[in-house]
C-alpha cells in the first residue's frame, strides 16, 4: 500500500485498517490485524484528537462523563470489538509492541526507540504521526526526569552521579546493553545534530515526523494526577458510558485531593 499522507485523518486510518486486517485461515475471524494500541498510554492521542479527555484544562474537573470523552472511547473500541481491526484479548500472544514485531499487526504506536527493536527484521518499516481526529492532530510526547531530593545526605555526590548518568557516553553504553547491537541514543543524536538518519529510515519520513512531535502540544502519562484504571474499558469488560459513570465521583475526589494537598 502507498505510505499514508502525514495529514491523514481518523477516517483515512479506518479505511486503511480495513484493508490491512486479514482472515488468513478462512474461519470468518481475523487472525492478522491492522493496529494495536494496548501499550501504556497509547490510547491518549486517539481520545484527545476526538475532543475527549479525563479532566478539563485546569485539571480540576473530571471529564470522564463528558459526551466527547465517551464517544472517543466508543470509537476507539469499535476498531477492536465491532470491526476487529485491533486484536481482542486472546487473539494474539501479546497486544503490546511485540505484536508488530511478530507480524500479528501491521501498524503500532511507539517512539523512535522502537526502530532499534526492529533492527535485523526482514521487513520494510515506515514512520508517521498519529492521524487527525475531529478535534485536531495532537501527538504524544513523554519525558523522564531525575532529581536530587532535599533529603539527600550527600547532594553534591548525588549531583555528580546524575551528571555522569546523563552523559551521552553513559546513555549510549546503557543502550548497547539493553538493545544491542544498535545504541538507541544514536537515533536521537542524528536527529538533533541534523546528521543522516539511522540506517533504513528515509529522511522524508524521519525528520518531518520528529519535527511534528517537537512542535506539537505535549502531554504524557502525568498530565492528569493519578489517572483512573481504564483496563475494564480498554479490555471491553465494561462500556465507557457505564464504567465512567461508576468511577466519575471517585476520580473527581482524586482531583480535589490532589489540589488540596
């Protein structure tokens, strides 16, 4: 199939996904799938791009029961339970990134680091930002931060340790240890220094994708304090409307306690 246009929409995604899903053994049930989002907070761009969200912009009022949030989750679950473009529980060994590596799904949501895991696979890969929904095209970016606490008995030594751990050489060495044979930090270095991208990644795909992330509104797993457990919804055990109504008051109290403390 031709590579999607970076300005693709949720409707475009759904059309492409329907072409990618396969029933290879003819039993009437898909056994190869278009996409999987069952990894950490990967549902978020889909929901945010359809106008949904767990809380309002102030992070003081819950939006679980807002019609846009319910409709966004219902749309996301349609891909899994109505069209079976996303694997349901038990249809594949794992619904995280491994599903893509094994060839169970044709598309997966992941960061630039995932390219390292694909090294050596006998396949062609491309990268593109998440499609736009009715509310826009927002992507997900996350950060990890290390800090020295005020309770540290040796703050100067801790600071020296953090500087050493954060050095490029140390991070590259750690990357080799965890994702041999290619250090994932090389990917970031190449982009930031505007050097040629990692082997096998076309510049026309790589640079616009990374630039779009850096120029987009950013949100991560911590944009809402103590996000509620969404597993019953994502696994299809309860409908968004039913489950969110059940937990809305408790989540509102969580937000209020967060600000009170």
